[in-house]
């Protein structure tokens, strides 16, 4: 086992832990993406807390450094009953080292959470409203004159003092939680095997929720129910909130495939289990509580995601990442697969889908197909876009072989139309918002993308990939990755339009692997991966991120839920 020369510093004031980590940087980790987790463990329960890492030069050579302030009362969802020990996990690429030779204990009393009263006081709320300008001004100074943060902090102060605030979201969440408690008190014991499918978006055809729902719908031992409403909690009326609360209170299992924020404010009854079938494969861009303290990230006190009892992922390698992102014990994350990928292993379905697409778009049958499917830029649905000058369609097609067609498939959030010049209308299709991308990949010879999670489905189907990342540094600054981007992706990366176009023309013509000149310039030139062929890199990628996928994920997950969480599951 590799030995690391490291030391830690710990200083606890009240319930705030100042944690420092120093480690000599091993030669093989030079210029690599390094991640560090502090592992808080009490018997069988652990919490992987992400630490921000930097590398600095010192008299003794480069050092891995990490410093953090950790609010102990919010490390665990529930205060620990036993003594807690802290160790570390150090990651370089997909390899993990557990540094447990210097564990240090923390008394469980330090994790006690301050009592929070739920008592509401309208008089205090009125006084707070009068004093609101003062609260905002004070928070504005403390938050470096950031008005939006100041307003949020002032609202939190009013809520803490009076039990009321000005947020429709919080008011509706509180109402939902109160109704849940009311229904639980009326029905103290669960009866039957009710499985609730819960979502803020319509279930996708062939998606995780739909597949597990169909599996359970034919089981006489299971009663399937659902609450599917595309309104967020602040837009739900009281009737909907009461219905959702009642169904949650009556369910033995609640199944999700995305973030459902108000659910995490509940004290879920012990008999009810929450299953998260996260919508994405692998682990690419950071998400969840990995982003604590970063722009747009949650505070340490957030209870988001923490009450999951079972999360299914696509490989053993990424279990620790999902445990970190959801702040749940690693034992609750299991590599049982992702249901929606089962169809990608169904050869008869794939054959039929290809034929349907060729009937729909007959000119594609005799063409080599390039699928251009980048992710969106912007913050979300309201302002999503893709810069028009980043992909100049006419210039791109001029360089492609004559037997090549191009399908453009922007993210569903991007609503700007693509102008296709008349010259190319018999070789270019804009299918944004139309056919499913997984179906289109069945007739694709080359996928061009950037930071899209569609790379995981493409890897399952063994579709060659080219990565066009013209804004890599800017994108990384706003949205970090779990692994070094250019080392992780299973294909070449180009940063300029001309270079991407030349590379695409070569690849679609069958010249998959890099030339000798490209190898010399490759970001991996100093690593063992430099000599790998495209097929070898694809195989490494599949092994790291997709090893639990085999076409039987739905069957395994349904069996696990039934045997572990439902009565008479055997």
C-alpha cells in the first residue's frame, strides 16, 4: 500500500472545527486533478466531507494543502450516538487512497444541534418587518455589498426570530411539513405496500421512474401511487400540498429520480424509505453538497438530499462521489445500475429504432452521421443558449466528406432556431426538441459534444466521440468537475473551431487515433494514457463509470427495493 507523508491540524472552538491538511505531493500526482475528503465515521455511519485542495511549492517540494471550517452540528443529518473518528480519502483520477493511519476522535457532544423552536409569533414578525431595512443593511455590509445575498440573510434572520418569513417557497414548505406531521399522527402505523413515485417533472418515456413503476404496477403485493406535478413548491396550491403530504405519509417507499426539495424538510417516519434513482449516469460535473459554499451551492446546514435510504449508481468507482454529493453514508449507495440504460442493451429494440429513424429521415441511411450535441450555456431554462459563432455550420460542412450528414441536437433548454443554408438542407437536420438523443446515437458515426452527460450513453453504445471545448477555462471556473476533464473524456479534445473541424473530418473518414504530431501536443503526452488508442480509452472510461450497466438494472433495483423495504418482499 502506498504511504503518504501527511499531517493534520485540528482546532475546535465551540462547535466549529478548523481542519488543516498538509501532504507531500507524490511525483506521480504532479499536474493531476486531486480531490480530498474528510471522513467522519461513527460505527457503520460515515459522512464524506469535500475539502478544497490546492498545491503550493515549499522548501521540501510541492505540497497538497487543504483548510476548512466545518460546522460540526451539521456533519450528520442526526446527531451521532457514538464517538466520531476522522480520517481522509485522497483521490487522483479514479484511484482512491484511504488515509486512516492517523485517525483522531471527536466527542459526540460537539455535534449537538442547537434547539430550533417552531413557535410562531406574529407580533415579533411585525417588529421584524419594521426592522427589515436594518437587517438588510447589516447583511449587505457582511456579505461584501451583495444585495441578493443580503436579502436572503435578512429573510433567514426574520424566520429564525419569528417563525415567519417573506418567501412563498418557505411558507408552502412549512405548510407541507405540518400537513405531513398531521397525517402521520392520524395513521401511526403503515399498512400495505404503497410505493409513491414523486417528481416535479413529467416522467420521461423509458426513464427511471417509468420503468420501475411499470415493474411494480403488475405486482399484486404492491400498491403504486404517484404525485407528479410540474409546479415547484412555491406554486403549488394548498390542495396539492395536502395531497402530496398525505401520499408521503402513507407510503412505505418514496421513489425519486431528481431533487425534490420540500421532501428533505420532513422528519420522515422510520418505516418509510426514500429511494433516489438519479437521472444521470457516471459522475462528471460536481453537484449536490459537493458544491457547499461555492456560488449557487448550499450552506453546510442544508438538509438537501440527506434522507435518502438507497441510491443506485452506474459503477463502484463513483459510490463515494454520490455519498459525498448527497451527504449520506457510503453504504447507502449501491452500484445496481440505471434503469433507463437497459434499452441501450436491447438489440431488437435498437434494430427497430434504427429502421424507424431511417424511414423518417431516409437520406441518412447511406450517410455517415455526425451528431452535434453540446450542452447549453447560461444559468438554466430561462436564459439557456449556445453561442452561434462557436459552431459555423456552413464552414463545418464544407470540410466534411460528401457522404457525411450532420444532425444538430441542442439541449432542450435552448430554444434558438438553427439556420440551415439551402445548400445543406439535404445533409443537415436540426432535431432539437424532437427525437430522443439516445435514439439518434444508434445511427451516429461520430458524436461531437463538450460537457454533456450524454457521453455516458454514447460510451455504452460505443459511439466515437470528439470534444469541442472552446470555453473550457471559463466553464471550469463556474462549474468544477470531479475528474480532470481532458484525462477523463473518452476521445480527443479540441479548443478551436478549425482544429475541431479538421479532426472531425479525419475521424468520420475512419482515422480515429491521433497522429504522431497530435500525440506530441496531447495534454496526456507525459502520462501513460498518451499511448492509448481511442478504443482503449473508451474501454477504460466504461470500466470506471459504467461497469454496473448490463441491461438488467431495472430488474436488480426492483428486486432490491422489494426484498429490503416492502413487507413480505421475499
